[in-house]
C-alpha cells in the first residue's frame, strides 16, 4: 500500500528523533510506570526511527511484562507455601 504520509492529518509525515542525547532519552521513554509499559521506535536506543526499533521495543516491553508476572507469581506461590508449612517453637 502506497500513500502520501505528509497528507495524513494525524501523522503529517513526522518520524521520531531524539537528537544527540538519544541513549538517555530513549531509556527514559522506555521506563515503565507501575504496570504500564511503553514501547515503540522512539524507545529503542539503536533503531530510533525505524520499524526494527518498534519491533525490538515491543519485544523488550513484552519480556518485561512476562518477567514481572513470573516474579509476582513466584512470590504468590512462596507465600502460599509458607502458609502450608507448620510453625514450630
């Protein structure tokens, strides 16, 4: 599909760019806030303005979410196991 991105009213042909300080800025943009995770080409430190950056950032955010879920699930299991162990003393 071909199109004129500059004619799109909500896009305007713009790509993201962070300038010289892109490593620090992309890391800041990619930081999660509580359970909310951010992804997109603007959060990848290497491929800032491309599709590759969007794919890498999406995978990274998904990995973070899955890791957080694993940690939460492990903690829940640990607490449940402690309740099952009889206390002595």
